[in-house]
C-alpha cells in the first residue's frame, strides 16, 4: 500500500527517544526488547525521528512488516513501556487433575496391574481415571507428567 496513511503514528518525545537509545546502548537487554526499541526509533515520526515506512524499518532491523505494524500499534494503544515488553500469553490452561485426582492416580498406579497385564501403561491409567469418573477425559501425557512429579512415591 504505497502512499497509504499509517493508522498508528508513533511520535516520540526527546526523553522517550533517549530512553530507547539507552536500551540499545546497554549490553544486557533481551533481544526482543532491543528489537522493539529499534523498531520504534526507526518509525518515529516526531521531530528527531527518521519516520521510516514499515517495510523500510522491517528490512533495516530484520523483522517482518507485520512485526513493525504490531509494535507500532501496541505503542500507540498501550504505551511505550508495554510496547517494549512481551505480550502476556492469552491462552489460559486449567489443570486437568486436581490434588485429589492426582492422589487417586498415584493410588491406582501403585495397585495391581489389570488382569492379563504385567504393569500399568499410561493409556490404561488414563482410561481407568475416566472409567472411575474421576475426570471426563485426560491425555496419557498428563498422566505421565503427574506420575513424573510423584516419582518418589512410586519408587519400589
């Protein structure tokens, strides 16, 4: 979209530019924070900024145009500090097995193996948890993680 007006215009004050330049000058700064500071300095349309286009800034810094757009948008909407930080993960996971369910799993794992089996498998354990209606469903990988956490309890 050559010539298209930018939806999110970044205009940094002299203090903000100095703060971003200090981040770049500092030796121990996370690469992502350094990258975002570079992007913001490149697209700055204030008095001292080069006012590069998103594609120019992306090429200079070595990131995609979309990364430049997102950083610009985050700076305008959320502020300079949040634009420099990693975005918090939006997907929230709930634990499949609570403490009581974990205790039941360990109890089952320590019990005699099912008829015709030498030992419990992860899949058998996850199926048994569902059979006993301890949980609606559970992946065998979740069972593995719980048992790994309780390996001392399970040691013979």
